[in-house]
């Protein structure tokens, strides 16, 4: 499952920008993760690649309302006590804020 998600993220990053930086970041993360934690390589790669993609993304919509995705994640977790549900709710809120016009 994580392998498919990683491949989809890498392909989408390369198709949206038509730049080589996205796939190269993915390969770089994979190389570092192989050296640092070969047994947990995929988990480390996904975490590092996700952080790098977020750092590169246009954050203007989130800067307007920076606490909302975090608040939604925390509230959902306190309400339902389900980690995946709370992470999904926060991620969807973050994506919705990025999709809104500035």
C-alpha cells in the first residue's frame, strides 16, 4: 500500500510541474532512507518525501488560516479517538484550504 502511494506521489509531482525535481527528491529520499534505516525504508521515505513536498508547496492559502487543519485534526481525534480518521480530516482540510482562491 505504501509503495503504491509513494509511486503515485512521485508520478503526480512529476506530471504537475513537468520538472525533474519531484522524482529526484523521491530518489534522494529513498537513497538516504536506505542508508539510515534499511528495515524501515519505505516509512522513512514516505515521511521525508511528504515533508519535502509540503515545504515546496504554495502555502499562501494555509498562511491565511494556519491553525485550521491542526485544529480539525485535534478535534476529530478528541471526538472519535481514531488516528486515521483524524489524520484524514486534517489532510482534507489542508487540501481544501490550498484549493481555495487566495
